[in-house]
C-alpha cells in the first residue's frame, strides 16, 4: 500500500483501534471506529451526489442557508462548488470574506461572541489546534462515521492537518506544499555547467541537498551583471519555514518524546547558520518583499531559484511572467542522514473546511464540506486559475484544465511532494511557537544575534510556552503528530 503523508490508511486505521493507540492518544480515536454496515452507501466517486441528496432530505420543507467565512481571494474556488450545491439541494449559500491574514483570528473571536455569524469557515490549516481548543469547531467524528466513504481520505494526498488529538475537525481543500523553482536555461548552460563542476566537483542540475542549493546560489550570484542567486524569503512571516525544512533534513524532530525542544542542538544551529549564509546570495528585495511581490520579482528572470507553492506556479505560468515555460522544478532540498538522502518536503499553509460549533445546521454544514472536498467537486474548485486552492487529491493531477494551469512538469514534482510532506507544528499555540522562531531567526539574519543565541533563546521560549499551554495536553498531540509524519521520514528522524 502506498503511504501518504498524514493519511490514516487502512493499515494505520487498524493499528489505531488497538488499546496501545488509545493509550497513546488518550483515548481520542473515536473517528476510527467501524461504521455500521449499510449505514451509508456513498463511494468516493458518488459521495458528492449522496451528500447533496442527504442534505436536501434534511432541509426538506424548510428554508436553510449556509454562511461560509473565507479568505478573500478564494471566492473563485468556493462559489462554483456552492452554486452546484444550491442547484442540487435548494440550500442557499452566503459568503463573508476576510483578509487572508485575519481569518483565523476572526474565527477565534466567534468562540467568544458566539453570534452564529457563519456556519462553515476556511481557516489556515496551521491554526486548527487553537480553534479546536477554543471550542469553536465541531468535532466531525460522528458525521464522518456516518457519511464518509472508507476511501475518502485515501485519495487525499495530505490530511495531517485535518486531525487534532486523533479526532477529525476539518477537510483539507488546498495543497500548499513547498516546491522549488529554477531557471532552466541557467541550469542547462554548458559554460555554467563546466565552471560549476570544476569548482565544486559535482554536476550542475536540480539540487538534491541544501548544501548543493547553497553552492548553486553562490555560483550564480553576480549582482554587477544583474544576476542573483535566489529569491528565497527573508521577511519575518516566511523565514521560519525555510529553517523548518533545513532542520528536518538534518534528521531531527523539533521536540523529543517528552516535549523538550531539540531545535538548539548542533543540527538546529547549523540550519540557522546555513540560512544566514545563504542570504548573501539573494536578491536585494528578499528581506522586504511579501508573497505577491516575490512572485513578481522572480518572474523577471534574473534570479536562479525560488521557493513557493502552486500559487507561485500559477503566476509564473501566466502571461505576466517572463519565465513562463522556462522553469525546472524540484522538491525542497534534503540532507544526507546516515549516508543516504533524506527529503523532507513541507506542507506549511493550506485551507481547511471546518464547521462552527454554533452553526444552526451542523449536519448539513458537514455535508457541504464533504461535498466540496469530494474528488468531483474539489476538481471544480482547483480549476480556478486565480484562486488559492492547489491540487490535493490524486484526481486533480489527471484533469486537463488543472494541468494547463500548472504544467505537467510542475505537477509531477508537486504530487510527489504532497505525498511526502512533513507537517507544520500542529500544536496549540502554533503561532506563538513560530513567532518566537521567526523573530530570532530574523535577528540572526541581520546580524543582531548569533545563530546559536537565536536558537538557544527560541528553545527556552518554547519550553515556557509548553508549560503555559499545558505540557500534558501538548504531549498528547505531539505524540499523535509524530505518529502520522510520513513513514519515509518518520523512520529517519531522531
């Protein structure tokens, strides 16, 4: 059976039903219980039809409207699906748009006000643990047992962010795994290939390790010729994500089995040192440009490499970009661990469909999320070339409209990265843990702190955060999260 990152496949489902798993997760394995025979006849292929029919039945004789809270910019993904839902069920859908960076906070505020302002929301996946702990999300186990086909999650390439302490709280609807972008003509230039190989002793090609990537950025960085090594992010919000991949690629988890931070060990400090050194070979806007400015800057064609997502590729494959059709792609670089290559692609964003705990029709709201994330309907959503949703199901990579938007070369790398992605830090307080990391890394990057001091201070702050959040509770989730890292990575990390 093919192992997928975070995917609770049938083998793991069976294992988690045991008493040992119950002890590991504190008994939070209810979503894995067997469904009653004959309770639901939906299959992966027709679940959208069955979900719509059931919702129509539940709403019969009543006027039902669902309100969706969504990040601005995603309406093109959500509305085409919702329009089909309304046509099939008679259930109307209203939309409330919130700026991209504010949606998780808006949902948390609803946990306090409990106004019923929305029924369904689309938070960033990394914020789901905090939303669960606030009480604003419905535990979807009971509905999944009733309605979710057995293979529903099997076709989803990344589901780790859907679960918290073993229970289901949402459905991933966006494939935001990090991917690398390279200027193909620079890589394939015979003169550059010879010069690089003569100096470094290995071939100039899509790099396998961070060491190789850093050497290639140094090779191509010639500001006097308007050539720059890379367009990697160095703004505070993004800088921690690169460190996360560099660190995991050295073969370590961020915590040990007792929730003690390991991020300031030799590997963590080395990852920070290498990140800081790589900054010397980035373009001048790396420390100031945000997400969309980064797209535009790399699209000028004077920078060797970039890191990004499907959204990056949608821009770079558009007529706005000077590099359309001129790119090579690769997974995020890995590292040599015990004399073999360890690759740790990283899922660091994404959007999840979740149901509000004050929704007036939680079962119907759940059925909409099931409908929207089905292979058929999610394909409709991902087709939108201007929206945020990127491929996340196997079916998406076979759809010609989606292939035209992203290109086959990109999708081949993207799919492989989705299948092997390590997760974000899905703990309560994720934002606080990462904010401390980001602030200290940026201080190291501009020379205000040494990389060693930056990581020592981050580790100390993480210890305090864990105590404040409740170590026992955090440990339950950390053990669960470790258990669903991709198997190819989990077996190599210490």
